[in-house]
C-alpha cells in the first residue's frame, strides 16, 4: 500500500520535472538570466529540475522493488517514507538555497532521508533472500523474435 504512494510521487515528480524544465526553458536563452549559466542561483534551479527526475526514478525503483520482491514489514514503511521525504525536500532545498545560500545545512534533510531509504532498502533485500529469490519466478519469458508486421 505504502509503495503505491511512492509510485504516485514518482510520476508526479517526473511530471514536475517536465514542468520545471518548461519553466526554465522560457528564460534560459537569456545569457544573464539569474546571473548567467554558471551562477550559483541558476545551478540550484537546474539541480532542482534534475532532482525531480532523479528522485522520481528512485521512488519508482523502490516501488517496483517492494512489489517484485514482495518486501513487507515496518522497515518497508520507513524506507518508503524516507524516499518520499527525500524527494520532497531536495527540490525545496534547491529553491531555498538559490536565494539563501547560507542555509546550506538544510540539505541535511534530503541527504539523511535518502541515505536512510537506501540503507533500509539494501538491508531489506539482504534480510529476505528467500522472498527475493522467489520473486517473480514466473516472470514472462522474453520474446527474442524481432517484431514483425503480419502481412495481409
Ligand atoms: C519537458 C522536458 C524538459 C524540458 C523542457 C527541459 C528543459 C531544460 C532546460 C531549459 C535546461 C537548461 C537550464 C539552464 O539553462 O539553466 C535543462 C537542463 C537540464 N535538464 Fe532538462 N528539460 C526536460 C527534461 C529533462 C529530462 C527528462 C532530463 C533527464 C532525466 C533532464 C535533465 C537535465 C539536465 C541534466 C540539465 C542540465 C544540463 C547542463 O547543465 O548542461 N531534463 N533542462
């Protein structure tokens, strides 16, 4: 159930990545926009844009891992929450940092959350070799035939 929330966050974040890219795209031709391409503020905006995709993908991978390896238990819930908090905090921190560079310590929130999520997920996989081993044993066989268009 919880991992469905990660799936929702994943696709919402990918969509926000597109939207933030579109927003950047409206101004990025301006050479001096936000102080120029290499300026700290513009880099933070870019990092926020990219983090939507990266952390959307992380949440998607977590969801698929939980489902595919039938992981369950309280650690799964903690890991799920950690990835969601990390995904939410990272772009917010990028935005805050872009305007208040001295607030760099706030990056501890996404970093600690994501590290926690990563460690917990790894622990879950190592902890449940049976569940992992039996996961999706009936995986569909890959059809290695090239796709053909049936002739009329
Ligand atoms: C609707 C789709 C997208 C739009 C409109 C978009 C738009 C942009 C724009 C305008 C910039 C430049 C920002 C600047 O000049 O400061 C940028 C940078 C970047 N975008 Fe996107 N983007 C899109 C999708 C993606 C995707 C799917 C990825 C990767 C998963 C991605 C990764 C990046 C990266 C890594 C940079 C930094 C490039 C660099 O520093 O040279 N973007 N994007």
